[in-house]
């Protein structure tokens, strides 16, 4: 399950709200944002680091999925269709939670995150750049307006996951 959207739209916040509803040792969150600061002592946030982390997130996701984990991936915009296809190769039943909100909301969130978020280059310019790069895709997608109620959105995401994932086969209860 990929959480897709531009910077500041609330992907990570929403995913964090979903985790308690899916609480189980087989549910794993993989965040490129958090890995960035773990991999690089003094990150430059350049294309080389970005591609290195994209490869690491893909490999980690493939490994965890191969071990029957439900992997929830965020910290990436997943703007490019080719990137989505790489993840679809891991799981042909790839499902996406596409997050969006008003520009004003995203910019307010980004302003609140200055100095707190692991990615130093986050800001209104990156938000606009990422929005412009979003490519269409044909994968199963749940659209979430993160301007809406976060608890209702989290429940919708969990219902989307439960409808698409064989939870019983993963040892997570309901199938």
C-alpha cells in the first residue's frame, strides 16, 4: 500500500493515524523521509541520495512483502508512473492511497514543519513542483481529501486495506 501525494498533504500523518487501527507485528511502515536521515549523516537531498533511497525503499518493501508483511510506504510523492510500476512488480494488486488537500492547507502544514521535518528542502516550492510532476496511473486508488476529518479518513483507509488485502493469510485476522 503506497501513500501518494505532494509534500505537505498529510500522507505521513494519515498513515500514523491508521497504524493503531491495524496494530499488528506484521504491519510495517516504511518511510523514505525517515530513512534519509538514517542513511546519510549530512544529507544533501540531491538526486543521487534520492535514487539511492528509492532503491532501498523498493528493496525493503519487496523483502518485507516476501515475508508476508503488510507494508505501508510513505515519505515519497510517487509522482512518476514508472516508480509505481516498480512497486506493482512486487505486488500486482498494488493499492494506492492518494492524498490531497487545498494549497493553503499544504502550505500551512509545510510552514509548521520548518525545522521539524527530516527533509530540509520541504516547502511551498517543492509542493508545487511535486504536484506538477504527478502522472496518471491505472492502479487501484483511494482518494483522500486530508482537509477532511482525519479519523474518518483513517477508517476509510483501513477499510480500503481490509477490502484488498487477505488479512487472514497475513495472520492479521479478518480476511
